[in-house]
């Protein structure tokens, strides 16, 4: 899996290229009526939903943090709070998430965010050679090794997802 540059680079792909991290980009035509961006990506790219991860911004009460979980599972907010050293966590306000990351909802990438936040990747990602995450636009995904995502973001892993 080599790095493939696209004509429409995003901060996410620019970061990976700068760090020399191998990745592959995948695009599909996003349906504006779709409300489940990650599920749409899995379906349109014909990829197991367990390998496609959504990026969720969480407010721990003291900071915003990034949770990365499979699109076919739900984020356990209590587990995310614990992973961040907090007793609680709640989904971040949409406007705050977009301001912090520089991306729009449905296209928030865990990579290349405007302001770096602590990142926690669901440990299920480690079972796969590669996973897909948002590339920074709706309809644009990046495939890379979970270890490379963690390296690029200084992230950690924890059991975050529930059925």
C-alpha cells in the first residue's frame, strides 16, 4: 500500500505525506440525504463496516478529545471519559467540533486537525491490517494501518465501542 497523492489534498493527506506514512485514498459520491456518513462509506466502498471508523469529538468537561470507533458500533461515553482521565464525557457541540478541527461534520478526519486534541482509537482497530477513516471531506476516506494512525496523532487505544 503506497502513498497515493490526490489532486484534492486535505490537511489529513498532507500530514500523512509529510510524515511519510503509507496510505491509500478512496473516494465515492456522497449522497447529501445520507445522515450516517460512515455507514454510507462502508456501503459505497464495499468494505466491512468493522474496518471503517468514524471520528467523534467529545467534551470531557476540561477539553475536547477525539474518539475513533467503528461505524457499526456506538461510542461508550463513560469509557471515553475514563480513557481521557475524566469521570464523564459528552458529545461535543457541532460548532465547537468544526471550529476545533477545521473540518465539517461528516468529514471530520482524525488527522490534520486545526488544533490537535487527545485521540483514543477503539482497540478493535488493532485486529485489522488497515482501517479506513475520514480523509477530511464527505465522500473521501483514507486507508492506513492502525499503528500509523496512532503514530501520526500521538493517539492511544482503549475499549470504547459498545454494540
